[in-house]
């Protein structure tokens, strides 16, 4: 039983990383798809009750935003794993420029998330933490 929490600004590669690494094994809980916190809570509760591994694929920039997932997962005896997508604003801005429609985030949104971004720590309740770097179009993963 594993709860994975992604932490990173928009266009940092979180959803691509999910598709590559967890698509076949973990439920994806993502506000872009679900649209409301109510729907997100339904999927979170179902995953916890079913003992289904899941990934919270949102920006989750602050300790406060991550706390609700960590607390719920700990209560249900899930292992908590964090993936921190190290900021590379120029790269993420360029990726965002390739997006269309509602998938494209206004620059002010990227900067706001970056401004609020807090690197996750073990003190929050994580059992394992990784930092993800985008290097030459590939993901470089390092345990913290």
C-alpha cells in the first residue's frame, strides 16, 4: 500500500512521469481531470479503503496542502513516498507554451506556484523522498 505525492510546478513533467512509471500499478488522482475537491476526495477515500496504491498528481507546493494526503494515508497504514520535481522555470515555461487551451497555464500561475513551492521533508511524514530533474529530455531520479 503506497501513497505517492508529486510536488512541483505546472509543466514540470509530473503527469508524464506518472505515465512512464506508475500507470500500470497506481490509481492517478489529479484535479485537472477530476475538476473538484469533492471528486478528488471520493477517489482518495476509495483508494484508501480498497488498499489501492495511488499517486496524487497535483502541484502540492506547500506543506499544508500535502498534509491532508499524508495524514489520511498514515491513518490507513500506507507508505508515503514523495517526488519533488526540481524547479527549472525556463524549461517548464517552454513546455507550458506548447500546451493548448485550458491545459496552458498563465505565466502568473506558474510563477505563483514557484513562489509558494516548499521542498518536501521527512519531518512531514514521508517514508521516502526523491528529487526529479529533467536532464536532456529524460528524468533523473535521486533519493534524498
